[in-house]
């Protein structure tokens, strides 16, 4: 488990989030792209954040990490890890994973 740290994203109550409860921290932990095509660009990170914001009504926090990390963390629980899967998430994959966990 990777803690999201203080000031993570908070789900705005009353938005019909499929994640149970009303208040959630959502963070995308990433490393900076340095011209390496295997790392996601800032627009890809922003796209994932926008997907999560739209689906769950949350303000997603982008957290700079190290060591090749690219994780999505909700309430301190890792829901996607590049290290564990060996790849970056596909479009809508994280939203789908979160929906499956609550469906």
C-alpha cells in the first residue's frame, strides 16, 4: 500500500460516485518524462486525472514519485501499479477497475 499523503483529492459529496462513501483521496503517483517513450507524457497523466475526476467527481492529485513508479491510489489503497502490471493503464482502465470493485 502506498499512502497518498496529505491533501489528496477529495470526492465532492453528492456527485453519485460509484465508490462507496462520500469523501475520497485519489492520487496519481508518477515520474517525470525525460524523452523516454515508455513514460507517460504530462498530457497522458492529465488525461487520466480528468477521467477520474469526471467519473467520480474528485479532484485528483498528481504526485511526483521516483524509481519508475506510476500508481493510482484511492484512500491509501493502490488500485493500479505499473510495477505490478508491467505497463501503463489503458484509457478508461482505472475507471473500469474502480467500477468493478464496487459493482
